[in-house]
């Protein structure tokens, strides 16, 4: 029998191969580096290298039974002078929106294992003051929330007013009406502050 691939599959294979070669060539001159330690990233690593990912000072607050706030967590500790502070600095001041989404995906992957999202309906990034958003050009919490929503499978919503509260947002966005119409009420809303 004929083992050749259909034309559409051949085209897609060639596009992917060409893209991989071009990216490899580009990385010869502009290597992707770990945001924490600066070493070149290996194939399959994203934003931070495996060593730095293993050494990341995780809080594991989501695993604490005595956590005073239900469903509250932080991905890692910030220590002044630590190399890991570069993650936050690059996200907030270095224009690295991609880093927020990546770290959001990493965090959500770890939280999903612990069933952190089992009763969560909505991911809401905390708004940034309009002046700061104009200076940065984006809201870093929105970037992290995008990554969290992508992995958790939860809906990500945004609101613009810095003085708005989550309840006002939920009522104005129609989410409350949606949930009431379907027979259940919102249990948890995860607000992302970064």
C-alpha cells in the first residue's frame, strides 16, 4: 500500500518543520534565556529553566489546612535581593507580558492537582490604576489570569474601573443572571493580584 501522507498533512508538516528551523536559526543569534539565572533555555523549557523551576520558593499556601482565607494562595515568595524577583520585575516593568501568562499556566497546573479550582466559577484579574496601566501598557494581573484560565478551564473576566468591586462586576457582566438561570449560584471567584 501507499504510505504517503495526504497533501494537507504534508503541507502542515512542512510548515511546522520550516517554523522549527527558523526558530532554531533565530535562537542561534538571540537565545532564549531563563529569566531568573540567564542560562539558555533548553527545548521544552519556557521562561525559566528546569533548575530554577525546581528551586522556585513556592508558598504552597493552597495546601495549608489552617489558611485563614478560603482559596487564597500565592505562587512563590518574593525576597528582596533574590534572583527570583526578576520574574516579577520583568513582568511588571520589563514589558514581558508573555512571562505573566507562562507563570499563570505554571501556577494553575500545580493548583489543579490539588483541586483548588473545583468550586471556582470565574477568574478575575484585579484592575490596575489607569495611570499605572498607561505607563506599563498592560495589566500584569490580566496576563497571569489569562494563563490561569487557560489551564484551569475557568472563564476569565475583566473589568476596567479600579474602584469597582467583584460583586458589582459580576452583577454588571451578567454572570450572576447566567448562574441563576442555570440553577446554581457562584461559589468562588478567584481574583488575581500580581
